């Protein structure tokens, strides 16, 4: 039979997991993560355009970086729509 100590250990593991999940969620929605992704997108596209010889590669690399930024602004809106109209349909048990 499980002891009180066993339950305390299980509870501690669950609380540790919840803290990790909360931290991961905070990182996923943070401005720091979005800013780094925009910066890395800009650098990667700028380097690529530079290598293939496009004129003004660093100016042209702004467009995809801004596109990524705009997508991060609109995704929460579409996530809410998806959750409201699609996700619940598939998780609600049939009557």
C-alpha cells in the first residue's frame, strides 16, 4: 500500500513537471523568443541572398523577417478561432 511519503514524492514530481510546462509556455509566448526568431530569420535570409548574389541582400532580407513578425501577431487570433470552432468538436464526446 502506498505511503504518505510515496504520495508526497508523486506530488512533488507533478509540481516539478507543471513548473517546467509553465516555463516552456512562457518561453513560447515571450517577446525574447519572437525577437530572436526574427533576428535569426533576417540573418539567415540576408546571408543566403548575399551568397546567391542578390543586389542589396540586407535590405531584401527585411521582407521575410517582417512577414515572420506579422505571422506571430496573427497566430494567436487564428489559434483562438481553431480552439473555438474545431478543437472542441473533436474533443467533445458524441451524444
